[in-house]
């Protein structure tokens, strides 16, 4: 299931929250540091301080499929726009 569903719309206070990743409480220090790195990269990418290739490489490096991840966010944004 993706975040872009017709069953309900989640509208974050800030657009960059759509790209936030989280880890569970039992995550290793390495996974936690990776989460912080990816979230800062998303913030930098949305503000034009990081190019798309570098952002996608970073996602891939931590095991996130960049195209699927960003496509899911794009679908959610499109769903939001179509409802308002």
C-alpha cells in the first residue's frame, strides 16, 4: 500500500515531510545515522542544495529504491492536487 490512496489523504505541514524516512526503536546506530543522513539529504534536495543524482545515489546506498520512493511521493502529491 502506498501513501497515495483514495481512502484518505495525509497532508503534511511541510512538503519535505513526504520524503522523511524513519527507523523503529530497535534500529542500530548505523541505521539511525542513515535515517538522519537521508532526511537531511531530502531537505537539501528540495531546497536545491543537492542535485538529483546525488540524492538518488544516497537513497540507493542505504537500500531505498530511489525511483519507487520518489514516485510514491509524486503520486501522493498528484492525488492531493487533484482533490483541491
